[in-house]
């Protein structure tokens, strides 16, 4: 999976977890400012990433990500 495919997949998973339209999300989307940053949704996102992408992500590391781009970087390191 290349970076563009990973970005698209993570945006799809973020959209599902945070109940947003994927078209409204980008690498610059802020979890806190744009998505509300609910920890329950972040738990769901981490679980989805682990199931879909077979990447083990620590919730604390995921919660430290400010943007979707930061989260993609984290997922990419763990794959």
C-alpha cells in the first residue's frame, strides 16, 4: 500500500469513526478543532485501523496526533 492509498483508507476510517463525510476531511483536518476529538471515537478509529490495516497503534500515541496527517504518519510507522 503506497502513501496515497494509506491516506485515502485512513480518511475513510476517520469518516466512519467520527461520522463525517470523507470528502470534507484532509490531511490537515484537526481531531480536536474539526472533529471534536471525542476519546470514544478515537478508540473506535484505533480499533478500525488495527482490523483493516493490521497495524498495532497505541491509543496514547493516536490521541497525541493533532491532525489526520499526523495519524497517517503514525500508522505508516506501525505497518
